[in-house]
C-alpha cells in the first residue's frame, strides 16, 4: 500500500506535484477538491497510505477534508499543504492531529524528502501505542520502568495452524491484519487499553499502563466481551465469503507488573512484564473459542467496583476448578465470564 493522494483545486499545482513525485515509489492519485478526494479514499481505503491536500479550496477546506478521511481510515498519513503559512494555521493543523505541514512554493527534492520524513515518522508511531506516544511527547521520563497494578489481556485465534494450511501468505496477512488485529485493537483503544504486542496469531493488551484508571479490571473484561461479540460477527462474514474462521480465546489477569521502556541498545520498546502476564497467557491457552477466563484477583476487582446496580459493571462470572500456573505455589482460582 503505497498510494499517495494529492488534492488541490489548481491544475498547475497538481502538475507540479506529479512531476516532483514522478521518480518516487508512490502510486499517485489526484483530486480537484476535498469531496472528490474523500470519495476516492472511500472507494479504495486500503490502497491509499498518504494524503496531501491544499488548505484553501472551494467547498470544504483542507483540514476538514483530512478530518473526514481520518474517519474513513485512521492509519492514513495526513499532510497539509498551504501557501498561507501562518502560525494560526499551523496550530490548528497540529491540534487536529495532522501528521505534517508543507508550504508552497516548494523545491522538488526538498518536497520529496519532507514527505518521506513525515511518512516515516507516522509509520514509526504505529509501532508504539498512541497513549504511550502522547505521553512520550509530554514527559519523556514518564516511561521509566515502574511497578504498579494493571490488568493484562491475551486473545488468541483458535485452530489458526489448521486454518492457514493451503492458504497464501498474502491471504493470511490480510486475515490477521484486517479481521483480527485491527478490529480487536480498535476495541482495546475504545476502552483505553494499550496494545503491548502482536504475538503471531495473538494480541496482548495492558489496562492500567501508561494511563491508570480505577476500573482497569472492569475495562479489560468489558473489552474482552466486545472482542468476543466482534469475533462472532466477523466469523459469520468469513464463513460466507472467505472460508476462514475466527474463534478466539481470551485470558485476563490482574496484579503487580513492571511497565516501561525496556530492551537492548539496538531495540527498545514499551512493554509489561510480571506474573499477571504469565497467568493471562496461561488462561488464554485454557480458554475455548468464545470463552473469557479471568483470574481470581481480576474477578475480585470487577466484583468490588461500584455500588448497588453498578457493582461488577453488570458483569457475571462462574467459578471453575483451580488450575496450576508455573511460578505459583498454590492452584489458581479461575472464573469464566458470562458473555
């Protein structure tokens, strides 16, 4: 996906940009106004990775155009181009979350270099959860490793090895990215969880780092319920159209963890380690398709949250026989969430 959409109402500027990007690797698309550009993105959202739009145009302006495009595909790199480079415009663009800001007239070499730099920075942000990225911007030292309480969620596809037999790598990647990682990641984001990592055909989400809430355990379980509901929807569609299946098992554990930026000199990442990670992974492995298994401490946090009708956030669970977890002396009491 290397499509670049350029939107400008001036034909001369569109020709200049076409010449500037002629030798680049981008597949160039052009539009004369914001509505045409939005329609093009709606028609092929997976093809276009970058949008550059003029600020002042007839109809909707560049900022409104980029905002509407973000609602179609939040992952598109959005760049504003203007000949009216005022501080007010720059501040407004920054507040709207625009990825880059270019001015005209422009030198072709510099123009290509700036686009490359903006796109690269945007892609690097995809390797870091949004909450972590924003906190790094505000307070870099805030991501030093610390011990605290968090809830860890593991979700994994059941029977993935069997599903992937006889399927091309492209089909597997499309299935994982489009039908699992993206929808489950959006649900985690909605409940303010941090996607720690993708693990083959699984995903790990932390609730309570770097942003802490009093109801992180409740958020984790509610997110898990939404993930299971979404998986059922996707599974029905896949069976009709593609032959894939999407059944997932989910495990959640709560406790003391170490979170922060850790790693080697060559590769560092924001991550979470500790016994709750091990327990959540173990519970996920025990969960059947459609099940959510949680630790005793997670259930106590959920059960004790709120008062009266709000207690447990409306969640119900059944106790299961205790299980053994490596690193724990005593068997662990497990609960299955009623979905």
